[in-house]
C-alpha cells in the first residue's frame, strides 16, 4: 500500500475499503503499508499556529480519529476466515508525532503511542521510521536513507538507491510510481526497486508535492 496520506481534510475513506476488498477477494497473505498512511498535519512544524495555514491544521485527536476510521474501513472488508499478516513501515509524516514529542517533552509518550495504538487495533505491526522490514528477501521501507541519515534526493532518487542497494526493495515517499530493474555483479544478478507512488484519491495532489 503506497502513501495514502489519510487526513481529516480527505473524509472519503473509499480507497481504504477498495484496498481491503482487493486483498480479501484475492486472499493476499501479506499486507505491507509503506508509510505516510496518515499525514499527521497536527504535528507539522512547518506551519506555525500563528499563520493562516497553521490555524487550519486539524487537532491531533482529529488526525487519530481519521486514521482509525480509515484503517477500520480497510479491515471491515475482511471476512472472519481471512486474517492476513499486516505491517506498516512508518513514514516521515507519522514521524511528525515523534518529532513533536521530542520538541514538546511535556507530551512525551502520548502522541506517538496513540498512533501506534491505532495501527495495533487494526492488527498492523509497526516498524519505526527509517528501519527496514524484510519479506522473502525483499526490503520494505518508507524511503532509504543515505549514510548521513537523510533521504536520498534528486529528481530520480531511485537511480541513486539502485547503485547502493544490494537487495530488491519496495519504497514510497515521492508519490511517483516507478519500477527500476538494475543488473548487479554476483549471485544476485539484478535487483528491482518498486516505488509504489501514492494511494491518494484519484487526481488529488498534496500541496507540498507541486
């Protein structure tokens, strides 16, 4: 599942229902959400509450309630005899809650925990932002980091990632779907990088994506 960017500003949860239906109809055994499932605008530190944009931010309660509704719409489509393995690799947007706690220690242990609990109620295992999960030798992460701990950048970051990677991987973050297969020297003759793009509503472009 690519970046869904659930938000109170996008009340229609139909895409989550369709994802659930698709998985259930095909009995897909493993579901992996690549992160930025929720936008978590409430914890954005780019828009100060003193600005117009800042005053339009939802509350954290609204963000969590919206995420819970989205995940509930997804798992509601699962019949009783279907229980796939579920996991989310958190993205930079979910990481906003952790960053908010870091700069507002008076709420330590409150914001991030509520996000994790929302995923847990939908039976998603949570992998922290920037950490890998592996399935069948394929790595899953929201977006790989450089040795300096920053996301790979540039217009075509998949090319840089492919040069460094030693296993196939599934990523998100850029909102641009791409499949890149690259030959390698050694027993693993080639690797494939799959960028899932996004799972936002059709035609919806987040304002920062331009």
